[in-house]
C-alpha cells in the first residue's frame, strides 16, 4: 500500500506501475483484486478540493458524493443526481473520480458530467491534459486513460438556464440506475440558446447527440414546438439501447418519454 | 503495517491491501457486532463509523483504513448517547432478528450526529442503506424519532 | 390497559442484539474449526463423469457422498435430497462435495480449482413441460359438471406467480462436530428437531447420538425450515471425516442460488356464475417444486386448502400438483402456499365483479364464509369470521372507499394512483393431521431452586420474539415478574420436541402448552424446590379430525383473518411505481405483545407487497438464477414504504393461550393481491401475473392507451 502525501508523489508512484488506484473503495472492493497493491488517493489534498471557477466548478476526484451534496458551490443538478446514489454509507465513501474511473454508463454523477460538458483533469508525471468527458469514454468500460494517468479533477460547467433530472431504479433508494436522464436548456428572449440531453444506463456509455441538440439551438420556442415530433423521431432513431436486466423497448420508450417531458416542461 | 484507531484505541494490523475491513474487524479484532450480509455494500449490516461517517466495512480495503478512526457497535455502546438509542429502539420493539440492528443503530447515530432533528424523509434516507427484512421499518423509523426527541450528545 | 397481556414489554433479546453482543453462528471463534466450502453443480441436469481434484495441502479434506456414514439422503418429508450428489446433479447449485480446511481463502481456492466433467442431460426448466409429478392433492364438494352446466356463464382465467427469496439478513450457516460417537450441530435454523432427525439417518446413529443447538438466528421466514437439515448433514459428515469441527457459512450469492424459495405457481380457474353469484369453482394448481421434494407436499396442501379464498362457494373442486423441474428446490416461505392461492382468488373475484358490473369489495363480501360454513376440506369454520367488520375498520383508517372511487375515474397527468384491498386468512397451525399425528409436541417448564422458571422448548426465536412472548405467557399464568421466567437455549440434548418453528403454530400451540404447564406448576409450587412439569399436545375437542388419506376434515382448528389495503402512485413516463401507504387489520386472536405482533404484521405485509412488485428471480436459458446478489435481488428499503399502519381486531380463540392464535404468516398473504388491485386502477386493466414490474406497467399503460 502506498499513501502518498501529495499529488506529485502519487503520480511518481503510479508511473512505476503495478498499483491499483483506490479512493472510496466502493467499486474496487465488490470484487477485490486479491494481490493488488493499492495506491490510496483518498486523502490527497489536491484531490479533495472543490473550487468555484465562476462559470464552472472544479471538483477534486477524491471528493465524496456526500461532500458534493454538502458543498455550497456544487450545482444543484449534480446534487440531484448525487442524492439518488445508493445510500448514505456509499455516498460517504464513493468519489467523483471513482464514479468516472469505473467506466459504467450507469454511474449517476457521470450522466451530469456528460450533460454539462465536463472536462476531466488527467494528471501524470508527463503533464496534465483535460479531455472532454465524451471523448474520455471510448466504449463499455473503455477509457482514454493511460496506465500512468490519474483522474485528478472534474471541471463541471454550471448549468445555464433550467435543468431536468430523472433516475429510474428498482426501488426508492439503494438502486442502480435502470435508466437516467438529464436535460439542460437555456432560453433567452424566447430563443433556445443551448440545449443538451444525456441518457444514462441505456448503452455502453452515457449517450448524448450533439448534432440532434443542434436542431433546436437558435430556434424560437414556437419553432421548436413545431419541430418536436421530428426531434423526438430523430432521437428514436439515434438511441440504440442495449439489453440488460431491462428490455431495449422499455429503455427506448422511457428515454423518449423523459425527453418529451423535458421539452414540455420548458414550453416545447 | 497498517495503523488505525479502533473504538478509541490505537491498533495495528498487517496483511493484504485489499483485505476487507469487515473481515479484519470480525476475525482479527473479534468485533462480531459487525455483521456480514452481502459483501457488496447493498445491505448495511457491516456498517461502521469511518472517520466520522457511516460506511460499509465490506467495501473498505485495509489500505484505506490506514490512519483512519473507526468505530463499531462495540465502541458506540460505550458512549453515553448509546443509551438514548438503546431505549428508543427498545420502546417500539424495533429489533427483531437483530442481524441488521448494529448497522441500523450506527446509521441512526450517524444521521442524528449530522442532523439531530431529521424529518421523516431524512430518517428514511438515512436508514436507506441498511436493509431489514423483519420489520417493515416503521418501528425503526419511530425509534429514530424517539431518539431525536430525547436528544443526546451525538 | 397495563394489565392486558398485550401491553408491550422490552424484548428479552433486545439488549444482546442492539449492543452487538448476540452471537450468531459465524460469530463464534474459529479456534480449531475448519472452514467448509461447497462445490456446486454448474449444470441444471447432468451426469457427473469425473471430478478432477487438485493436490490437497496438509490439513485439507474433500468430503463427498462416499463419506456419508448412513443414507445419502436428507430426511425432510420424503428422503430424496442427497447430502452430496450421487451420479447426477439435478439443479444449478446442487452440492457435489465439500472442501474443508483451516484457511478460509485457501479452502475457497481449492474448491474453485476443482474441475467437474459433466455429461449434460436435457433439463426441464419450464414447469409446464414437466412430466414428473411429486405430489397431487385435491378436494371437492358438490357436482361441478352440473353447476358449470347450469351457470349463466363460466368465467375462466389463468393466474401466474413467480418465485421469491426469503432474504433473511443472516445467511445460512452451520457448524458440525463429532466427538465420542456423538454428532453435534449448531447453527441458524427454525427447527432443531427436524435437523436432529435428518442427522440420525445421515450419520446412521440413533437419536441419542445426535445433538442439535439452534443458535441466535438472523431471520428465517421459512427459509430455515428445510434447508438447515441439508447443510447440517453436510457439516456433520465433514466433521466426522476430519475429526474436527467444520463450519460452513454461505456467501449471499450461494445462499440465493441454492436454497429453497417460494414456489412459482400457475392457477387455471373456472368459475360458474349464476344469478350474480359465484356458484362453483374449479381450481387447477400447478406448483413448480424444483429438483427435490423438500417441503412441497405440505406447501401444496396449504395452497389447495386455501384455493377457495375466504369464500364459501357451494360447489368446489381443487386439484393441485407439485411438479419437478431442474431448478433450485422450492420450499417454505412465510404463508406456505397460501399467498399464491389468495392472490389468485382475490383477483378472480375482483375480475368476476368487474364483469358483472359490481363493486368488487361488496361482491367479495357477499361470498365471504361465515361461522358454521364448511371449509374446502369439509371441515367447519368453527368461529366468527370478522372480515366484514374488519373491512369497515380498515376502510375508515385508509379512506378506501373515497380513494377507490376517485382513482376509478379517469386520471390525467403524469402520475396516476390506485388503491386495492385484499381479504384473506391463514389456517392457524400445522396443516391437516400433522400436529396430532406427526409433531406431537412436548413442552416442559422447569422451576429451579431459586424459584426462577425456565421454558424448555425447541422453538426458535428467529426474530419473531418467542423468547419474550413465551416468557410473558408463563409469567402471567404463574403470576411471576417477567424477569423470573426465561426460555432455555433450544438444545435437543435437554429441550423436548415441542415441534418446528413453522406454520404460525408457536404461540397458538406451544404457547398454550406453556400456559397449561404453568397453571399446573402453579398448583404444585413449592418454594425452593426444583420441579419439572410436562405438557403434551391434545387436539381440541371441537375439531373434526382430519383424515390425510381422504384429505377431509378440519385442516386447521381455527383461522386468523386479515384485510389489507395498498395505495400506489405510478409515473406514467417510466412505469415506476411507489407505495403511498399500506394498511392492515388483523385478527390473530388475543395479541400477546402489541409491539411484537405489530412488527410481525408489518414485516410480513411488506414481504407480500414486494412479492408482487420488486422481487424477481429470473433465470437464464441454462437455468442459472440471474438475480443472485443483493444488488440485483431487490427487497424494500426504509424509503420504499412511507406509511405502514396496523390495527388489530382480536377474536379470542378458545384453545390458544389467553385467546391467541396464529400470527406470523398471516400478513404475507394479502400484500400481493392488494398491490395488484391498486395497480389495476392505475393501468385500467385486469391483471393476473406477478411480479408485475416497472416494465410491465409501462407496457400495459401503452397498450391500454392505444
């Protein structure tokens, strides 16, 4: 076990290889790798900060979900998702970085990272890069993350306008997402200036279709209303759900229902 | 060598990084009030207080325990505030088979420590990671209400 | 009223349990104890061709069928379940052998490295394709054909129900020892003497050479009625072979995959309707028994007996079969065949009422059995049936009438609501002649020199509070303070066989033996002297003796009655449904402890609700259970049941202690039908399949709106 004092030391250790990164432990310990050596990043000061950057918030990767909920600067949309994660004991240990690093399309905070166009701060001894979240996810459990890289932080833009969030699990709490949806829309003087919609637990990664979102950007609400059937139909074609414990049919239908409702709630 | 504070005492332990805190507490420290129900963070029977926060000890690797302060039911029962919880759980008979109980009491303690006057929803959320198959939860929620009403030095 | 026996007390096991001091099976030190890990079949049906064992380190052992000293069969009802598989395996999860060793991880690694060569055989996974009937029972009254002929119309419907896992929080666990020719087993269980008798056969010893100790047990719900006999046999054989104590405590996945569950069921019902009333019922029941018989015979009997619901129908024919499939054996689960029947019958009557344009509740009440009416097996309802009064009480409590009417009107908007009410009973005590012919309960009270009294019984406190309620009964009869009466550890070396902890019999049957023993002890009381008083079960005089051959007579001396209501709200965008409230009214006779009884009613009710909704055991094509973990097999959390209210409507029972009768299983029977009826209001369609999932809900909403 290595518990580095600071980020630099952590990156040095990581670069030497042979370590498994661990923060909260809530994912790695479901099937604990027996002989793994753990690089503990849970108390790294650089990874524990939440900073207000004006238009965005920088959330350290080792910030726990509970800390996120309790923070005055984490956007409410993110908090809405955090509150629906499992239960207090998991939220107390689980971290933003871990949720991303796990690579699951069901990760509740990752849906919000997607819908808000978050960037990640990936650190290594070679330097730092900040990929867009959607570029970071390459496929099912596939991440654009080199072995010597550590997820250090998330740059989470604050939502502009109004947001919509829904998670469907198997029960009220302690539930893995069977489907989740988040939408953000900004309407100025009756014109949609930005719109984003993300779908979790539908496919191998969180889904977002920026080219479809663009259909409504710049349109007036009246125009958007007229385009709504086409817009929904386009999503119907674009979303290809995978089959899991719930059927593709249900997933598709709920995605479209929630998308439709998101628009209705915003006058579309 | 992994060192941590366990129920107020400094202890040390040696072994694999990914050993579950749950197993170490039960097998090496003989703290069997910590129960194993699922080993995947889905039942809460293994709850402990980890650095002041409720946690599932089955999902805590020993490497994470290094430097931490951990309290189990065996530690909590020595605190004054335990008496409040004890009475509050006794009154509505919130304990049936008892297997979830130590974890449930720690969840209640953790909730009240953060929020001494929780409303019904906050109580239910606070207990939502601790499964009980016996009670239907009504009596447990009532117990937490009673404890909150009585108050304690959480 | 502090003088009432129902006045709650602090439970006797409260302090030990809340402080974490209570020692469950796996909490005892492992000093010198070997870990046992079981190798299980990965095939639903196969012949075992060969088993390749790795080299075993010193101190590790393999235990298989060749090590069984007696018969390689565990006595439950029939003796068909092997201790360790013979040449074939019949379900995924069946035990093939055990590895025992001093190190937990090492033992697991050895187990995982064993390779089994199988010759696969075609498994039967669909109960409708099964050709092997384990058991068949039936009962009838009147001329069915004539009544079907005479009917205004014959209503036919099929009802399906799925499986359900008991999901006790403490997994199965058992430790075996063998010393000086005595086999001892201690562990988590409901029925020490069931285990005791099974061990005698497996170990080929007489019953004096077996000792079984029931440890503190973390929930059972039926799941620890049959299965502990199997696990006990396995650890006992291992202990004899190794000469050391061997403990086997399951992993949660293992527990869900290989232990017995609630029987999935298929009911085909024909109902003759004449002049607005149901005049005949023809009920055909198929239960999926799984690979071995375990308790299917008795579960099926209860299902058959309850197949008239709470109703009295002039003409009746019930035929029930328990069919073999190559799936995990199904056994006891709270309600024991009753929940399947009440679910089907409540929905059937509701649907017939719809067809007749009648109010469902009114229609059902018109058919409700009354005191003096015949039971399905030609017995008699000897006592008052308080269902009509209970319906009134409960309706008032939850605003049923108003809500039901409101939700029946067309609902618009994203969220829709529904409310449903179920009427049901639980036949109190062991089914049929079991209590009289098989169990023959014996109970002792032991007064010590210090004038404290011990209750010697084999009944287990598995959370339902027997150590408290038993003591309350004895203390009251003796006029002693409660702390002077204790319940002795259920250890078969010194407690008599007061019978299993099943069938909601403990308070009614054993509690009454305690009361009678206490009354006699009081008469004989000499301060400072030791005294033992024994009581034996006597069938109450009023009972029409049950004839097991003809399946006729009083299957139960009395019945506990229940009415439950469930109110739901569904999100029409997702199909997700949450519970708004659940209300129950129960006649369990005199309530021995209001808190404890309430706890029983609430917990059982919630199990019944989630049986219809969130609890699912899907299997893949190979017969493997897919939901074998607690992240996939969902049971309700504290956030899922915001309102849960209980009231009692006690009708005293002449032959129970202070008027008490069966309690524990009653509340589980009504949850599913009440939930499903509420759901019917939401989806505007008659339903006949549980579990009814979020997906089903959304699909049905879609179909209906089209």
